């Protein structure tokens, strides 16, 4: 039906290969390119040049379906010269993190707050994070300028992928990303990719985003641990749904784990909320949504 280029970082290669296989089954001509993770800079430039070479190989309209962490797609949307795809569809393979007046920056583990005081807290937190990541932002801007990007000013590096996409399809349900009053209209929450069945009545995890989603898709409540920035954010979001108990420690004792599991098993609210979220996942079709988005742009 059409030509599609799928981009993937090493961390999300399995997910993007699953998407590529679905698009192939829909009779698209699919090519997959992979790249290293950010940091930005040289990696972004290398990814972008490889992508442009691939786009230039054909005059046929091409849709790019990108892993959100593959930053080589971004110059396409911010004025870089060279071949342009029919559309850039980015897939949220990581927790949704676009700046919002209703939430603190991802990674701080703070719950959302829409009150006047809460939004003031959120603004201060974003100012802090942007200042702390000033060097990363400078490197991002320099890399984008080096490949001919003309857009000025460029957005904050963590916001740029969502804002660059013609369609942004987040692999999650909205509640797990916090419901926000300022979510852009091109963003859709499409559930998650098919996963294995889970036999455990309660899932004990260090909070990996994929594991949390697999558990909730299977209506399994969770006990979560870990305090790295990624764990803190993912675990706080899961706990906010009421389907998980978060032990905010890196090394819980065996007794602490057993006690937490007993609480989750005996308190019906955890399982009830897990079932509620499972029903929301069941209403969504991530692979179908991605395939339909691709087809809609190739028909234009």
C-alpha cells in the first residue's frame, strides 16, 4: 500500500519491530533502521543523516514511524533541508513527559496538581529542570543547527519529540500519564502492545514501564520498588491509579515485600482499580491505531 520507514533505538527495538511486522502484514513496504540511545549531539546527527539517505532512495511518499527516543527524526520537523516524509508519526515507547501546567516534570515523582498553588509549583519545577539540563539543551540546539535546522527558538529537548510529530501515539492509557487539560490535539493514548499472560495474582516489580503496563493489561495489581528517576516517576504514576502499592525504597526487605503483597491481596480496591484499567486497555488497539494512522497519511 505504501512505503514506511520505522526507526528504533536499541532499548525499544522489540516494540518497533512488532510495529514494523504489523505494517508489513498490512502490505506496506517497510524498512527498519536502528540507532544508539541519546545523549544528543553526534548521535542525533548520525541518526538524521542515515534517515535522510534512506528517504532519498525513493520518490514514493513515505511515512516515518519513529520510536520517540530516536532523535534523528526531529530535524525533519524543524526546518532541516533534505527529503521530507509524508508524515512523521512518533510512538511513545517511554512514559509520556510533555511539559504541562497540570504536572511537575517527569522524573521528580510528584503527583499532578491543578490548583493555583500546584500550577505555581509545577512552573517552578520546570524552571529548575530546564536550568539543570541547560547543557543538554545547548548540545541539542547545536546538533540541530549542524544539520541545517532553521526553526527558532527550538523547544525544550524533552518536549521536542511530541511537538515535532504530525501524530503522537503514546503506548499507554491516559490515566497512567495523568489526565492533563493541555494535552495537544495530535496526541493519542492508544494502549500498549500485545504481551504475555501473567499468572501471578500480584506482580512485584522494580517499576519498569513495560512491566507495569503488562500487569495492568492483565488486571494484576502491583507492588513496586525502586527510586531511580525513571522508577520514581513510573511507580508514582502507577500508585496514583490505585492499582499499585509503592514501596519507595531501592532495597526492601523480604518482610516488607511480603507485607505489601498481603495488603494488596486483601484490599479489594487494588484489584478493582487494576480491573478498571484492564478494561480501558481492552478498549484500545495500539497496533491497529498505528496502522490506521499510517494508512490515513498515505491516502492523502
